[in-house]
């Protein structure tokens, strides 16, 4: 089979393809595999019960049932749901939104594919513009979505060493690589993979820079504010007419519903909707049908505040302690956990690459993600890129504890 340039790019190997292949293959080949690599959310019985109740309400009503299964929704997303989202955000934060400021996608991954290629890449005049990541490492799912190459630029972070084997990345504003060829800036808050949460001041500085350059600031809030609110520090949700805020129902506990939510000015939403019509025809109905009830009642706030946030905050603290107990005096550091559902481990002067460590751990029955693919936009050689791994702590407590023990054993062998 002869593939086009598009076919070769998207049918080829990539970090996100490797991650998803590993997850699906491991389920078949080793049902006892300890999954500490993927982004599946933890199972919270109280949250699952709420979803079950919502589904039962839908299925008991013939009209809602027909709307769920038997009708194409708009490519912008079901209007009543978009209105509920806008009303919720207005009430909570005083934003001036309507349903025209909201669009849905079949998962936030597809939303970023459309947004990035709408804004960046090869322009109508033949010039090329890039998407800039002010803080890399960033989500590995961004890396391969661009239709042209090179597509991303990034600013290498400053590294601050903290006490108790912790460290933290900071945006290097003095070297921020934003110029006339930059189409947009994008940050995830909290950052996947590191759990870094940009401060309100950092977000405001990026917003000022974006406005000065007349480019949008994209904020990926898949793990953040206002829901599912997996943020362990005090920060404020951010949006204005120059911001594109991308939210998701996945980490709320509905990854199978594949529902991304884009909040932006009406011009961007209109362009996004037309693009979504071509690529997806229509939006799925399951996620909006369930979540509409949560927005209307305000229950989406209590689920995040009372169940989702406490679970991940307490688990992150516990897993940091477990690594401390098992790593001993090995030269390891953990990025200060400020949010999301991962820990980002840095093994200074690791004698093997993080890719080899990942392979060794997979043979031991523990699946993590090697760090090099997360440094999107940083193409120069930097040893630090090959000394990090991302570890999820969303599985049950005993499983995660055993995974930590095996990781420590393999790291110790590598240094010895």
C-alpha cells in the first residue's frame, strides 16, 4: 500500500500511538499488568453512582432516550448543553458567555487537532506559523497533530531544586521564543505530565504577551479548573476574549464519553464548528446528556470538590511518601505535585535512558511512560529529556504501592 504524506505521518510511529498500543496490548497479554502509564482516571464509587443515576433518568424518559441514541446533534454540540455550560461559567466566574461561545468535540484530542491546524502550519500565503509551548515538557498527544513540519516551538524551562527530593519547572520568560511566526501559545494547567500549575501571575503575563502579539492563548484545562479541579494549589480560572479554554469530561470520570468543550470568542467557535463538521459531522451525545444534569444542578462542582480533588490530592501525597521510603538515597527528584493524576520523576545522571528503563519495567509488569516524548518543541540534545518518566497513581492503592516498589528496584539496579 502506498501512502500519502498525510498517511505516512499519521499511520507511523509516535509517542501517543505507542502509549495507547501498550495499554490495549497489555490488557490482552498480561491482565495483571500494573498500569501506571495511561491517563485513565481512578474509579470513585460515589462519582460512578451519580453517573448511573443520570443514565437511569435519561433511559426512563422516551424523548431523552431518543435524543441520546437516535438523533444527530449539531457539529457545535447540543445547544441546551452548551447553554448550561455557559450559564454555569457565568454564574461561577462572572464571564460573559452564551451558547455561541461554546463548542463540543469528540474528545479534547480531536479539539486540539482542529484548533492547532486552524491556527498554525502552512498559511494561505505559503508562510509557516508555529504553535509555541511556553513550558515544555508538555502533553505528548500534542506532538504529532500538526499537518506540516516543523509545527511546534518551545521554551526550555528553568529548573528549581526544592527540599525533600522535589523540584519544579518554571517558565523562562526572559527567553520566551515568541515572534512573528508564532500562531498561538498553549499551556496545560495543570501540566500533563508534570503536575505543574501555572500561577495566576504567570497566566496573566502570558495573556499580556499573547495580546501584544495578536495571537490567542490556549489553556488546556483537561485536569484543571473549573472541573474536574484536580489542582492542589490556590489559583483562579482564567478566560477572556483572546483565550481559548479547552475542557474535558474525561478526568471527571467519563473518558469513554469522548467529550471535549471549547470556550472561545464567537469567531473562533464558528470556524471550529465548520472544521468539526468536515472531520466529525456531528458530536457525540452520551457525555452531554449525562453532564447536562450536573451543570444544571451545580453537582459538577460538588463532585469535583468533595470527591475527585480529595482523592487525587491524598493519593499524590501518599505516593510521594512511598517513593521516599523505597528510593532511599538514590539521586531521584519528583516534580512538586500541584495537580493532575501523575508524578513526574527525574533520575539525575541515570546510566540508562528512560526508554530502556520503561522497557525493563514493562518486562516486570509495570507500565509507565518514558519522558523523552513529552519535550514537545525542544529538539536539541538535552540529557534531562532522557532521565524522566511519568507515573500515574490513579489505580487502587495496593496496585500503585506495588508498582512504586518495582520501579524503585529497577532504578536501583540501573544505578548499581
